[in-house]
C-alpha cells in the first residue's frame, strides 16, 4: 500500500512531544509499518523537542506529517520560526544538548530542512524496507 498521508497539528507545548510520539506510533501501526516505529518515534521526539525549545513565541502550532511514498516514509515537522534554520554540528563532550540532529542524521536515509512562509520544515526519509529487517 503506498500513497498514504497523515498530517496533524499540535500546540507548541511540552506535552505535545509525547502526543506527537503517540501519533506516529499509532499511525505507523495502522499502516503496518511496525519495523519503522522506534526510529520514527525517536526522530519525531528530537524534531518536536527542537520546535518546543527553539520556536517558542513564534506561533501556536506546529505540524507533523507522515507520508508513505515510493518505498519511503517521509516524516516532516513544520513550524513558523523563520529566523534560524537548524544545522548539523558536533557538540563538545560536556555539552548538555545539541545532539538531536546527529540522531536524526544517524537514523535517516536522508534528511534536510526547507524554508516555508513563514518558517521551515525539517524532513526525514526512512526506507520502508531496510536491510536486515523483515
């Protein structure tokens, strides 16, 4: 089954991170993509936490989209914070934060960020069928 889409809006609040993770888990279970749940939930957690920590005060909502297309699961988190785009960097060993995009990078086949008006969308691609998974 291909061509499925789920888009949901969440308020920019701390409890939205858990709600977004649950939404991803529930959606991927319904789509019979159980092998992608753990990585997708972790990516969702990192990207939505970034919205909560860095995009506060720029909008009331962020949007989480899941798309199943051409053998790829596309996971997108969009917000209205437009002044700074996220960048991958290597934190110092004693830094208390800054590892979220390293995790997204490690788990994703590809990932990136694109501007939108207003704000940005951070996206991640996960192959539907990974080597070594059923």
